[in-house]
C-alpha cells in the first residue's frame, strides 16, 4: 500500500494518496516512512506549515540515512518556497504601498486566551518580534492602536494578520476626518423623531431631526478629569501632583449612512428641559410637583425637597435613548472598551495633538484623553461602514 501511495503522489493523484496515507497512518502511527509520505502530501497540497512540522519530526527521530536526507531535502524545499512566497507578496504589495501613501491607523482587536496561544508565534514572525513580546502585545481587553503610518504598508500588514487569524482593521486618517460631529446641547423631543439642539464645527447652534432607526452604533467612554493636588510625603514635604478626581461620561450616537455623530456629554448636557429630569419613585408621604407640561420637578418628602442630581438626570436621558434604540442596536453594535484603547493611543502625542476632540469640558488643562476618544469613535464609525460593504 505504501508503494501505491508513492505512485499516487508521483501521478499527482492527491485524493487517492490522501486516502491511502490516512489508512497507513491509522495502522502504523509510529512508522517514520509513513510520516515522511504524509509530509510530502501536505507539501504538495500547499499545507506548508504542517509539512514542515512532519519533516522535522522525521529528522529528529530517523536513524536511516535515506530518511534523514529526504527529510532535510523536504525542509529545504519548503524554506525556499516560503521565501519565494514572501518575496512575491512583497513585490505585489509594493505597488499598493506606493499608491496608498496617505497616513492611517492599524488597530488590533481583542482576542481570547486560546486565540492568543494559537496565533502569537505567527504574530511574532509577521511583526519581527520575539515570542514573549508578541504574546504581550496581542490585546485581550479592547482595541489596541498598534501602528500609525502609510496606508499601503498598514493594509499589507492587515492582510497578513487576518490570514494568520489575528483580528484587526486599518482606517485612513482621511476617512476619520470625513465624519460630521455635533455636540448635543439637549434632546428637545424623543417622539416621533429625535429632535436635537446641538452645535456644529463653527459653534453655531442648530436643531436637527432624525429617525431612531438611523442609529447604527453606540460608542461610550469615561474621560478622566485631572486636577493638580498637593500631597505631603513621609518627610512632611509638600509636592504637587496630577490626579484623577472624577470621570465624565460620553455617549456617541452614530448614524452611519449620514456619516454623522451626535456627541452627548454628561458635563455639558443642558438639563433645563424638565421632561428629562428623573422621575422619583412615589412615596406615600411624597408629593410630586410638576411643570405646565406635566413633567416631574422632583419629589418633596415631609416638606423637604429631595435633590435631583445631574448624575440622576444623565442616567434618565440615556435610559430614554436606550428605550428608543433597543430594537435595532445589539451588544455587538456598542463600543464601550475605550479605556484600553486610550492607554495605547496616548503613546502617540504628536498624532493626537492634530485631532480636534469636539468637546468643551470644564478643566484646567487640555487632555489627550478627549482627543483619543474622538479617534476611537471615528475609527468605530469607519470600521462599521467598511464592514457593511463586505
């Protein structure tokens, strides 16, 4: 039967060879000659990595000089073939690299522990890293801004990573700049359409309407508020240090077909419209004063006014929006892992300095986190738009 398998390989009858070698492998699992022919079949059917592993196993265990020579010859042929394939890929990619010279971003997507274990060696080869560094650089919590450079080179790397089973995407800087962003002052109406009072790029106040069905994605994030504080160390010496004192919630409504983002910010949202004030839970001793429109103005318990905080009002606004979009927005259409992305993005300060955050927060100093959130949101918009084209 082994001679028949060898003859089938010579005739390039790979189906017959595969059947015969499968039978032989089951009957004689430790036969190195069978393993050698299995590696030859894998090499002939373009399974080069499996063939390379098979040849190396034969080379490690074989004593027969003929088997050793054939295994070495097979390894050499695969090395030459892989080198030629890489050269061909680079040659093909060069034209694309030269044509696509505009700047762009390469983003790695999060992976499970099993995915990282299965792909980190290939990632190390593609990125010319040692295996330990490669394992650390593959993200598990959220997106990682991995490379900034020419789109041609990034697209070439993206294709190789995807082929290796590593989830990623790349977006040109030009595409992220083709998104219209409006800072929401407040929602004037929820039914039957959303009516939003907002400011545009020129800080002009506008009123816009859209159907809730147009919302295709939600992007959320928490922006840290840094303040300079005075600390006293163990030697009773004072020193100034920047610390995070609070966080501000950001909520982006994305309308893919309009290439538009409506950005809500908990710090700047105007809650003057009492329709959006939180409705207190009814208490037997609580009265509920209302305005002319019938909206709740806050509860009164035993004659004392119950305070309604901005945090409560913000939660109520987000809850009302969620009710409107719950039918068409799934968990996969909500991007909420901003923090791990920002931790990598702030490593590119020169890039972030050129980004308009489209936010006007009350803080002493500008923050890279605001700019990183705008980049995160526009990348999500472009990735979502590209995914619908496939």
